[in-house]
């Protein structure tokens, strides 16, 4: 930790850990309900658990991005945050809005639009909160001693994420138009501007962890985010196949979605190549593990499984089935959850002054959670493919099919248990690091020893 | 080798081009949506139905246009598949319709609200969705008795209501017993009395009293009696 104000990142990361843990609880409730045990139906019916599960994901990832930005931007711009206290205010406001939203969901106060369930009055508060955050980051960059590509890509990604929240608030009586705008938010976030944030955070981590020259890393960052937008913007079309929009989206969406894995493949090759080039000399090996893991798993989950699911002829059958849940889980885990866990793994020893990165717990957390998530994806795949065949191809009744696939949800619950063990270990490790230290150390131990010259 | 400024130009140029194309396609799509979705048929009742669809978070379990959660049935074609009587009964008391099965939240909708939701489903079902949802094409292959061929001979009310819980020729729900051979097990009089009020014939039965008109009941009795 080089700057005092970076310390606020710890509080954002701690919030992440809390919300992530809560998300797992609601996921389990849904898993058991699918397996035929909806004992909590009167208290937490499925549609409540579902809204909480997905919204917690979005909020903890955004919290993680904000924490990452508050950690990265001072270092990149070589100065303290412009308004250090505002960062704390903004976190508290975000948590308050989040808590109100979650309690509201339990009282069935919501909008009922997938992923954007947060009720309208709270939407405005979210927008204000994010604008404060953007202003703080923007002023820090503006007044900074240098303006790096990594910082600019991160800022641009965060700003676009804030702006793209707005189309989701356009009202319409027509379900198709409503959905059309909803995907502007959801798709252009996760397969557009969030990938800018991802690319920037990965670049920062690779610069720090591998010691490869900044110019080289940032050049490839441009290429990757270039591919992201080239494929991702028109790739939005894969949500417009079957919702009452023109037929040409089948062609446009299908074609550009097929290019989307390239961006993720690029990200994976980039991370692995840079790590090889730098010789992996940084003592924080576990952070590098999460960084490379993130790039690889996002290729498998978001890139490959996403591609397989968005071919129009396939999607006609898999659209609106558990196959979507299969792709969704691994995509979010690989691309965004692992990214936030990577930046936390990197920042935590620097924030707390404790070098715990060689601990067995950290390694256990990485492998167990990843194996658990792969197993969960397989369970969803078994359930989803069976559902597609029986319901969409054979024409069996929905309820009958759900009975047939109940056993796969026991598989899912077993896999999820493994995953939760891994995340539990990660959270335990986070707690063991303790609170952030008072003094700043000028970032002295925070460089890769050797390798830097070789790469340049 | 690629320079950093060339990489930046690739990023900015590609993004600008795709962004412009996307906005242009969006404008064109908005010109076409009204016709493709029959927007002129969005009556105040349909609009209120959509409001209810959103405020009740139906998407938290169901899918509509294939969007939502995967816990409860896809509802795009529910009006055609089940008809208004079934939808109304389901919205009144879901657990009565599917006793002991996966549960749906009981919303306490007013009759007017049920009308609005039904109007909404009717409008949704008529959209041109480019072929979604696909017609099951393997049904005939695995149905042993070849019942698929005769579904058109059945009364419409049978195809909408009865098959929600009962199977015939291997097609339909499995909540209640299969109806193959029911005409051999029960007389027409027994069937008629049963359809009029199942709990009155057999207290504690899982089958609810269904909203059937006299004509529909007679039609069903005649049809079921032929299933020997």
C-alpha cells in the first residue's frame, strides 16, 4: 500500500465477502427447492430467493470493482484519492441501499425484471451513488501525476457501466421493448463494459505480478478490449432472437456472438503469455493463480459455453431452460467473481501488512472452489440437457420433466457444498489477514523481483 | 509488430463502427416491433396485466418469451395451451390445482386483476417470435400408442385442462392418474358426477372442482366414455 486512501478498498472487499457469503445461502435455498424441498416457501419463496441471489451477485461484484478501483487508481495516478472521505460515505450509502433492497425483496417490493429487480426509487439512489464514485475516481485521475492506459480503460469501463444503467429505466407497456432495453443494461454490462473493467484489472495485476513492461501489456489490453466491443456490442443480438424482434437478429446476433469467445481467448492467452514472460517471480503466487485462473475460466464459462448456447439453432431449444443457468454460473464465476477474488488476493497482504499468501488455506480455497464450480456446471448441464430433450423435443409436461431431473439437483447441491467449502476457506483467509494497517510502506515489496528487464 | 497506437486505433475504430451499426439496427427494430408484436392490441387491460406481471415478479420462477427463471413453466403460449379457465383457477389457488407438487406463491389477485393477466397472456401468445417456442418433434416417436395422431379429435377443453394433470397415450401431466381406459372403469353417469364436483364424490381427493360449463362437462363425459 503506497497511499493512505487506498485503505478504503479493504472495507469494500470486506463487504464483498459478506455479500458473497449471503449469496451462497440463497443459492442453496434454490437448489433444495429444485430438488423438491421447498420448506422455506412461506418465508422465502423461490422468486424471492432468486431475486436476492442474482442481485447480491451484481452488488458484490460492483462493490468489488469499486474497491479495486480505489486500490488501483491511486497507484496508477501516483496520488491520494481526491476525496478520501467520500469513498467511505459512498460505501455506506451503497450498503444501505443494498440492505433496503434485500429486505424489500422479502416483502415483495421489487420491479420483477430479471437482474434489475431493484425498485425504482432505489434505482435513483444507486445512480447517484455510482456518480459520486465516478466523480471521485475521475478527479483522482484528472489531478493525477500520470495518466496510464490501464487507469483510463478502467475509468471508461466504470463510466459506461453507470451510463448503461439508464436504458433499463425506460418505461414501456410492450414486453418486447421492455426486454430490449433490459438487455442493453445486462448484456452490455457483462459482455461489454464490464470486460473493460476486467481487462484493466487484469492488466494492473499482470503489470504488478509478472514485471512485464507496461507498454507491452497495455498494447495487448487495447487489442483485447477492441475484440470485446467488436463482438460484444452486436452480440447483444443473441438476446433478440425470440422476443418479438426482427428475424435479422438471428444472423447478426449469431455471427457476432460466435466472435465473442475470441475476446476471452485473447484474455486467457494474454494472461498466460505475460506470466510466462515475466518468469513468475512475485512472492504473491496465489494472486497470480487467481489472475490466470480468471482468464482461463472466463474463456471456458463465458466464451466457450456462451458460444455453444448462442448458436441460433441451438438457442431455439435451450433458450429459457436450465442450460442458461449452466452457462451463467461458470461465466460469472470465471469472468467476474474470480477477478474480484484475484484483486483481493493481491491487495490484501499489502493492505494488512500480513504476508499470508503462501498459506495452505489460500491454495485450498482456490482449488476447492474451482473444482466445486466445475462440478456445479456439470450438474446444471445434466439437468439442462435432460430438460431440453424431454420438454422441448419429446414434448413432455414441464412438471413431469422437473421430477425427472430432481436427482441432478442433488448432484448440484453436493458440488455446491464443495464450492462453499472453498469460498469458506477464502473468507477465513480474509479474516485471518486482519484489519488494514495504519502506516503506508511506499509499496516497496510490491514489485516482481527480476524478470522486468528481461521482458522489456 | 503492432504498435500501441495502432492497437488503440483498432479499439476506438472497431467500437465506433459497431456502436453506430448497433444504434442503426435498434432504430430499425423499433420501427418493426409494433407490427411484429401487435402493439395496437395492447389494451389498457394488457398494460395492467404487464404491470402485475412485473410487480409480482412472475419472472422469478417462470419464463416469458424464454426469459426469467427455470423453476416454473414457460408461459408464452399459456393462453393457447391452457385457456382462460385454467389460468384463472391457477391464479386463484395454485396449490389446489397442483396439490402436493412444487408450490407457487398465492397472490390473492382480484377478479379484475386475473382478467388483466389473462388479457396480457393472450396478447403475448400472438406475437411473432421467429419460431419460438419450437414444436416438439420427437413426441410421436416415443409415444407407444400413437396418441399424437388423435389429439385433434379430442375436445379442446380436454387438451387445455385435463392434460395439465392427466396423461392420455403417454402425453400429459402425471399429477393425476392416466386416463387411458377410463371409460371402461367408470360409467358415463359416474364420470359426469365426478367432473361436476370431485370432492363431493370422494372427500379429500386432490382434484379440485374445475370451472366447467355444462356443455363442456357433457362434451368431456362423452369423450372420456369412449376411452375403453
